[in-house]
């Protein structure tokens, strides 16, 4: 179950794990969609490489710099990559609904710079 604090937070610290087991926190935009927390990221990012090796994650509300919110509770979960066109469209719609113009500008502007390519992947976190 996605907590209200996690669903409302503009940023979430997504902690993935290196092969050595060392945690790597990354502040990301995330949106609650039913029982999942959805994240949008580049398909060549470190967190995607780490998730291909280890699906364990921890999520905590944070600020843009990754500083955890005061009194925030970290929740452990499992992540899976969403790579199909329908899944990516669902993630983009959900993020556009939460972040509005900010997401649309980043998504559209980035696609224009890459000549229409969107080398992204969605991440679904189940807690």
C-alpha cells in the first residue's frame, strides 16, 4: 500500500543496490498508481542497471537534493522495469497528471533534442 506521504511527496528517494550490496539513493519524481509507485528514467541510467541485477528497493519521501523528509518512514519494496510502449505510455500519463507542465516540458523538450527518440524506461515499485 502506498502511503499518503509518499504519494504526495514531489520527490522520492529511490534506493537501489550495487552488486556489492551497497545502497545508492537517488531522488526521483514518482507517482502513485493503484498499488504501484511509478518512476520515469533514462534506460541507460545507473539505477536501471542496478535494478537489472537486484530488484530490492527502498523508497522514502525526500526533497530535490535527496534529503529525507523529517519523520519520513522508509518502505521496502520490489521494482520491475516497464519497457513496452503501453507501459511507458501509462507511466508518462501518470507523471504528466501529477507534475503537469513541468513533466510535459521536460519530456517534450528532451524528445525534440533527441529527434523524437525517448530512450526511457518506467519503473514500477510494489511495496
